[in-house]
């Protein structure tokens, strides 16, 4: 089985989250991205649906494109119908796994405590966990942003999180898929706060929420932003490639 190792992930990371999008025809986009960035010099990661992981590992074999899952179960294995383990993701070619995305927290009621358990499971399979957190529009309007993300961070990061095994993604819920982004000051404030609270100052801190080729360079210029977790704009190699290029030159 081909693997796409990212043993010592670079701090600058562009991660594409395909969510529940992509049948096998979508593999052409992964191939195009792999061809466009034979050695990007920054971390580039695609997180397709689990059904595509193994074939995508073959499609991107020998390239610098890493692969990630979108969730894993907290148990190593067992009677959990419909779930996927961290070891299965690693076996299919993943080096990373997204954990605690707001869509998982909302659709499946995932708590920060569960996210921490999943993070430990990811480490057990030698995966890097990308831990997502972010406030809702109501929480921001109520002036609770830092309190909410601080509590999510404290609850979701298992003991032992370091830059080698964990990435943090700040994703305001109201910015995801909405075309709206926070101001540079708002992103800088949260990233500065997360950096100060995080157990390892070298942990990569991504911003996510409506990142696109038009705003990527400005977002990467914000102090404390090490990269992006990209949803919609990661589905097309040309768009995600432009975001990768913006990160390379940031
Ligand atoms: P978006 O999604 O880029 O489509 O807003 C980001 C995410 O949910 O990770």
C-alpha cells in the first residue's frame, strides 16, 4: 500500500477538507494537484471521504501531497458499525485526521472530551490530529469568542499534544461555507490567544472558513496564521493550488 508520510510536518500547512463530496472521478483533482506541486516546500494535505483514501494514496504516490481522514473513532477497533478507526485511516495511506470539526460537533453531538479521546486514538495509529474549534455567530455577538475557543482547546487537546502530533484549526462556525470571513484583527486576536494557551508554542495554527484564492494571501499575512483548512475551494485543483501558492510565498 503506498503511503504519503509527513513524519515531521512543516509548520506551514494547507489542508483540503472535501467533506462528503467526491466520487472516484474527483481523483483527477488530486492527481492534478500532485502534478502541480512535486515539492511544494509547505505541507499540502487532502482529506477526502474515507472511500477515496486508498485509491487517492495510489493516485498521489511519490508526490508531496499528504492525506488525511475527516474523523476517526476513539476505540482502536471493535463493534462500532459504520465507524472508522485511526489505524484504518493510516492503513489506507493517511498521515493526518481532522477531529472535532464543527459539522461533527453539530451533526453528531461530539463533545470536546470525545475529541480528546479521538486525538489519543489518532496518536496511537501515528496520525497527526487536526483539532478544530470555533465560535458560533451568537457566541461572537455575545462577546464570548475567546471563552468558547479557550474551553474547546482545553477540552479537546489530550495531554501530550505537541507540534509533532497535533495541528489546531480555528474555524468560526459562521465563516464555514458562508463566504464570510472574520477581519484580520479578529483572526489575529484568536490566533494569538490560542498560541498563548497551546501546550507547545510550535504547534501549527490554521485558519479555516471561506478561504479562497482571492483572500488566501491576506489571511496568510495575518500574524500567527500558519496555514489554512479549506473546504469548498479545495475541491478544484486550480483553486486549492492557488491557495498553496499563496502559502508558499507568505
Ligand atoms: P469552507 O469550509 O472553506 O468551505 O468554508 C472550511 C471547513 O469547514 O473546514
